[in-house]
């Protein structure tokens, strides 16, 4: 015999099912995730700035602390000495007091020595030979055969500097450089700023108007064209390069950089694409993307994603500052990796908002 409360239990279950169904009907639908899309028209394309004429004129070699010169009085035995330019800029030779050698050319130092030694010798003939250079060096890193620090013991151009580093690294199979040296993303930094040198025109087309004279402290970097990375910098929690595998979108790249900081201006993120000399600059509303109101963006290898933390008024000027920040950051990381293999220096210089 069926229990008397069975119809009542059935009624309760049906009522509960109807209530739950009504509640579910009033839930907010999940945001629509739009498929990723390619970038549209760039907001601006930076023009290639002309090289200053003086950049093509090599400066004469001048001495500095740490350099070594060999000095002798011709015709007199036992006068040959190897003399160091001391930290105070002086050299010490024979009976002479310290002579200020810093900033002197070899010829001007020879004239000073002749003048001073004339008090002790009759019409001395003085020889000055450069033996070692430590005060004037340039960095040449990347896809060259022998990357490293090179002394500027004589006037050198960019082509001559790369040749001194063994030339561009080439493939033993094809004999070409295009697959191993990414000339569109190669750069030269001087005094903290990227010089507008077009490496592709210089090395591929032989355009000597791009063959700048090197100066002490110059940093040359020629990356591998096989590198597949996207760079995420600015107001993110962990600025970094993101390895490019099958696909990288703006959301996945920023997520790899541990998301944006609280002060990030997510409505005006910059994406720089193409040559470092004339990049296309895209403005993206990341806030709309992450809220599902706009499609995500497909990135390409070598894209630079910059998340601002301050407002800007002049996009071209601001984008050039971003390029300089990017190359300084990359230079610091590659320099640290060269000095300590496997080491990394995460250095991001703030960009002002002109």
C-alpha cells in the first residue's frame, strides 16, 4: 500500500524545481568573449629621423685613464718606458712630474713631452706608441661572430666595428645573413638614445649614409631573426618578453606579465609593430577587451606592448620615448646576459608623458 504522504512529497519536489528554474532565468548571462582579431589602421607611423651630419665624422683618438702608451727618447738607451694613464688622468715618465694626458691625442702628448724634456735633454726626439686601450670601448652584441667589448684604439665606423667583431653571423647552409641577423630590429644606442641608423639600408643595400662613426660607450645590438618574442613593458607587474609559440594575444601577453598595475591607463595601450626606425603605432582599449566589449588582439613576433601609467598629449613624441625605453631595456638585459651567461637585468626606465 502506497504511503499517504507520497503525493505531498511529489508536489514539493515539483514546486522546488519550478522555483530553481525561475531563479536561473534571472541570472546575468556571462560576457560574450569575442574572437581575437588583427590590428586595424595604426594611429601613427613614426618617420625616420635624419642622422646628424656630425655622426658620420670620426673623432680622433684621445687618451683616458687605463690606457697605456710606450714612450722613449730616440737615440738614447734605457729610456723606453710603458706608462699608464692613471685614474687622475696623469702619466709619469722619467724625471718629469705628472703630465695631464687625459683627452690628449698621441701627437699632442708627444709635443708636451718634447717641451718638458727639453729642460733635461738637448732637442729630444720623442716617440709615443699606443699599446693598450681601456678608456674607450664599444659594445657589439648579437648575431656577430665574436660579440663583445671592443677598444676604440683608432677611428672606426659601424661597418668597421662589425667587421672587427668577425662580421655578421651567417648560416653555413645558405651563406646568407637575413635568416640570422634581424636588421629591421638592430639598433645603436649613444648617450642613452637610439641613433636613427637604418641597418638594413647599410648592410643589405650598401648605403654609406648610414655608416656612422663609432664613439666611446656606443652599444650595438643585432638580434637574431629566429627569435620569436613579444615584449610587454610599462605599467605591468612583471615587465618581460613573452615567447611566441602558436599564438599570442594581447590578453595572454599581459597575463604572462602578471597583469596590469593599479595605476595603469588601460584605455590607451600602445602596440608598436615593424622596424624600430619607422614603427607603426596602434592604440588599443584594453579595458573594453577584457570586459568583452571588443575583440582581443592577435600579436605578432617582435611586437612591443606598452602599458602607460601617465597621460600623454603628443603620441609621436611619446612613442619615440617608448622606443628608446625599449632599446635601453633590451640592451641592459643582453649586456647582463653577456657579462653573466644566463643572467637577466629587468630594467625599465619610466617614460614621461609629453
